[in-house]
């Protein structure tokens, strides 16, 4: 996957997160958890974009580490929202799957970059 393709994919992921948050029930708990999901979900693409502008391999790896953390946090908030039955699990399954795929791609990119070849 090219850098441009991953940038588009993380952008589309952020849009999907925004739509998922908009679909949450309109109550205080959903709003609080939704804000957390929204922050982490939109941060994945923004931080990946920042990583592509890294000044060095070490900076690239560090910025990808932030992307990894945010992507993992998205999975956490999805799990919390589903566990509290704020949204049906089936409705969040595709978003969770995409978050897991993105996480795997980012982890692989970090490993590749640490070996010396820019991902």
C-alpha cells in the first residue's frame, strides 16, 4: 500500500468514525464516549499525515507510534460503546475491523522502518 493510499484510507476511516459518533444515542454517556472515539478516530489520519512529513527515520517511527496508540484507542472506545449496548455490535463490526486492519498496517510499517527501510 502506498503512502497516498494509506492517507486516503485513514481519511475515510475518520469520516466513518464521525458518522458512527453521529449515530450514537443522544444522551450524556454517549456524548462523552463519542467525543473520545471522535478524537482518537480522527487523530489516526491526522497523525499518519504528520508522519509522512517526518524529518528523519526516528521521527517517522515516533509519529507512527502515535498513530498506533490512537488506532488502538479507537478499538477500546468501540469495545466500550458496544459493551454498554449504546449501539448494536453488528453496527460497529466493520468499523472495528477497519481499525484492526489499520493497526496491523501501522505496526508492520513501524517494524519495517526500524529495520532501516522507510515504510
